[in-house]
C-alpha cells in the first residue's frame, strides 16, 4: 500500500497517476474530501491535524507521501503545518512506514546564489519560517533514526490543470484567457520553474528507490532557464500572436497588500524575483540520468495549446 496524504492538489493527482502507471495499483488517497483518480483507489477521509486520524490513514502503508497544501495564509500555516508534520512523523514511526515529504523553497534565501540541497535555510517571512521549521522537524527525526524518510524539494510550479503559483496566475493563465500578462518584479531575471507532472513523476521514482532515503533531493527542472520575457516569447511562438506584458514592481505588491490579503501574503517571496533564481537539480539528474525532463518550450506550448 502506498498512501498519499493531502490528495486533492495537482501534485497529488499526478503522483497518483504515476504510482498507478509505474509502481502499484494499491493506492490510498487521504484528505478531508478525497476523490478517486482510478477505480481501484482506496479513499480515506482524515484531518491530518488529528493525530489518531493520521495514524489510521497511515496504518498498513509501506510508503506515505506528504503532499498536503494550504491556502496562502500565514496564520493558518503556523497553526496547522507543524501539527500535521508531527502527526505524520509519529504515525510513520509507529507503523514503520517510509515517508516522502514534498517540500518547497520558501525557506531558502531570496538571492541569486545557486540553490543546492546543502544551502542554509534563511527564511524571509512567516511562511518561510514555518517551512524551515517542519523541514527541520523531519530532518531531526531522520537523523535520530526514528523514521526512514526523504525530502523532495521543488521550486515554483507551472503546469497543466489546476496548477497554482504566482507565475501561473499572473502570466500563463492570463495569456490563455487572452489577457495581458503581469510579470512580477522583473522580466529580465532567470527563473527556475518546475513542470508539475515532472515533479510528481520524480517524487514517485524517489519514493520507490530505497537508496534515495535519508536525503534531500531537488526535483528536476529544465536547466535551460528562461526570463519572463523569454517565456512570453515562447508563448508568442506557440499562440502565433504578439503578447504585450506589464511588469508589476515591488511597490505595487506593497501597496496592494494593504487592501488585498493575497498580495500581502506573497510579499515575502518577492525578493527572489529581483535577481536570477537558480535552483540546482544536478544531484537528481546525475542519479537518474534517464529521467525525461519537460522543456520550457514543451510545457508552455502544452499550457497554451
């Protein structure tokens, strides 16, 4: 049995498909309101802030994937993420279940310094501090030998379906809708984006590779990074039309954040848009050289096709 904790999002759905396609049909989907991806999927309703509910969800699982996401709300993150991580660690330790944690880069410094798996945590705000806290909780449990786990870390998303990210909502979703895209902070800095199906396929592969455990892995991206201006150029080639864009400076987010909660919540992430964002996934590509990574040209064309 392989169990996905937090089974409603795009990453979890793609993970379910890849597990079914390549590894097992014995899949359990856990969330407050799970829905089947395949007829054989087992559904379990559970609130992961409830320790016993989490334990029941994990019981009999060989591998559990923690992919749960929460809305961009700092208070909610502070209240729920540490509890969910503690409950998941305890449940996996109780049943000898291996844990695969899908993580993000919010705790990384927002500088042009290349980001490898060994980079220090330097969070720039409340949500980054929460992510640093729960990743550290898991690392401490791994180092203590109380749990066999692996951390799979991804940069900002882009992708098909209901993929959510600043780039998706401001750039690609608007282009697809025939609207003028908004570029956050700078159109000239290099971005590191991960194609969501690639993230899920890579996580399934790592989860089913025993010698990958006990480590942190950066999930694979196209290493030929593009600026937003270049991405919009790819979109122009894909759609066959001229696409004009507007750059939203930091001041726009600061002023808007006073009145629109969501704009306020993204402000801690904005420093990483001022300079190049270099997420290094060479450890993964060296270990798994045959893994096919989706190029930005392929991904953008699929989104807009």
